[in-house]
C-alpha cells in the first residue's frame, strides 16, 4: 500500500539527498524518520503519564531532595 507524503520541495530535496547519500529509497528514509519520531513521542507520553500518576498520588520530592539535586548539578557545572 502506498501512502502519499505531502511536503514542500525543500524537504523533498533534503530527503532525496539523504537517500542518495545512503544509497536508499526515499521511503526508507521516511520510514526511519517516522519510527524515530514515534519512539520519542511514545517515550515522552509514557514519561508524562508516569509523572501525572506520581503527582496524583502525592509523590513529590521534598524540599531537601530538591536542594540536593540542584546542589549536585551546580557542583557538576563547575
């Protein structure tokens, strides 16, 4: 089954350039890009749902835990 992807000429040219450089079809590049996008979106969605569940359950970091985390990052930045 073929699906038409509508994109502007600049994007199409970029896709074609990548496809040529990788010796692949445009559809391969599109499928790889879609798979990567979906993976990131699923990860973010799952992480957000988990955070909401924790917040709804009252699972928050204490003031001390927050201060310790900031102190750690402040030390690491030096």
